[in-house]
C-alpha cells in the first residue's frame, strides 16, 4: 500500500493524505480549504487518488475483492 501511496501524483496525494490524517473527522470543506482547493476539486482529487491506488494495487497482484470481502 505504501508503495502505491508514494506513487500518487501531487494533488490527489495531498487530498488522500489530508483525509487520512484527520481520520474523516473533519468536513470536506475544511480539508479543501486547508489545501487551497474548492470542495469539488478536493473531492475530484480524492476520487482520483482512490482510483489510482486501486489500479496500482491490482498491478501489484493485490486482489481487492478478496481483501475487502
């Protein structure tokens, strides 16, 4: 997981890191403001980060469906 997180591009990586840092305890508006983004931009970058991680993990041989079941 860390290998794939390290490969995340800039803004998606920032959005994911901020969400993880706060453990979901702060609203998206606050996280977005802290990163200098609109809420919509923050959510788009967070979604890109999740997609990138999913693709990267699959390439590393991680069966996400089995792991999440």
